[in-house]
C-alpha cells in the first residue's frame, strides 16, 4: 500500500513539474516574442532618432517623450528599442559560438576518449579556472570594443559548460548498442560522431545555450557599463552607465534600461530552464 502511495505521489509530483516547466517556457516565449517584435519594428515605433540630440535635457516621461530623455536630450524610449536589437543580436551570436565550440570539443573528448580526451579535458579545466569576466575585459581592452570583438570574446570564453555537457552525453551514447553496431560494420568514428552522437546528445546543449544568451547579454551590458562596449551602437549597458550620474533628477534613464535587461535575461532563462525539463528524458519521465 505504501509503495502504491509513493508511486502515486511521485507521479503527481512529476506531472506538476512538467506542467510548471511548460508554463514557464510559455511565459518566457511570450516575453521574448514581445521583445523581438519591439526590436524588429524599432524604426517604426521609435518617434525620434536614438542618436539625435536636442535641447530637452532630462525631460521627464510624458506625452512628448514617452520614457523621458537623457542628459544629452536623447529619447530614452527610442534608445531602448534600438538597444534591444544590440543586446539580442550579441547574445544570440555569442551563445551560438559558445554552443558550437562546446559541442565539438565535448563531443570529440567524450567519444574518442584516450589521449585526446585527456588533452581536451585539461584544456577545459584551464578555462574553467580562469576568471572569465576579467579575461573578457583584458581581451576587449587590447583588441578593441567593436561589436564583432565583443561577440567573439564572449563566445570563445564561455563554451566550457557546453563542452562538459556534451562530453557526458558522448560518453554515454558511445556505449549504446546502435553505436557499437555502426562501429562493427566499419562506419568511421567521425561520421558516427557527427551523424549520431551529436544529434542525439544535443538537447541539453540547446537548453544550456539558451540560458547562455542571458549571460552574454549581461556580459555585454557590463562591458558597456564599464565603457568597453561598441560606442557606435545603442546599448542598454551604456544607458545605465549614462543614467547613474542623473539618478536624483533623471531616475528614468537607468531604471527603464535596467528593467529591460532584467526582463530580457529573465525571458531567456525561463525558456532555457523550460527546455531543459521538456527536452531531458530524465526530467520529464513520468513513472
């Protein structure tokens, strides 16, 4: 009787977890859809040029300026719309670079094993011990703060989590019967890796990469706040940095840009965590 009760409780608990995961995935997708639509239609929604300066310095939010102006007279609402483009583009590209690097390195390490695994594992350990953000600061300071450099340096320094996940997936999948069968009939290891191991083990990487987008957005905002972002682009981090000097009489500058960062990061985190539960058989298996 107790065994049946425990099974029933486990079934109910797992069902609730799946429902919660799907719910947070839907919430994250809805938030992201709104942000993407605002970014796509920024040229039509923005009343003013985000780079245009005017004489209305620190105008409070109202009918003329929906979210007010900053210390240089730029419209905050227009800056937020164009800043969404910058943040999403940098976050997605940087996370994609991280996902590709981590998948390849982790797949090679976990599937081939032996000396290659030892070398790549030590390489991953070195990157794990490095203070990532300070390394990013150093590289950007040395090679410039263009958008391309920012995306590359974030992607190249944040791939280790994906590599660890893919290595574990490859180590597990290489012992499956169908992989052994492919090896026995002479299929090359590289073909097995690219056609079977990576496609079947990619689901945790997709979820983790989605959450890495939020990390990349925060990193870009941090770099922009420190003055190491691309000065030719509108960035939420730059807006927070500019607004900190006007917190008393221009609170809206940093508040609205900071809120935009929080909402965007939250959207990608909800999507990533929801995908992690939906795509992972161990987490969504109801017994």
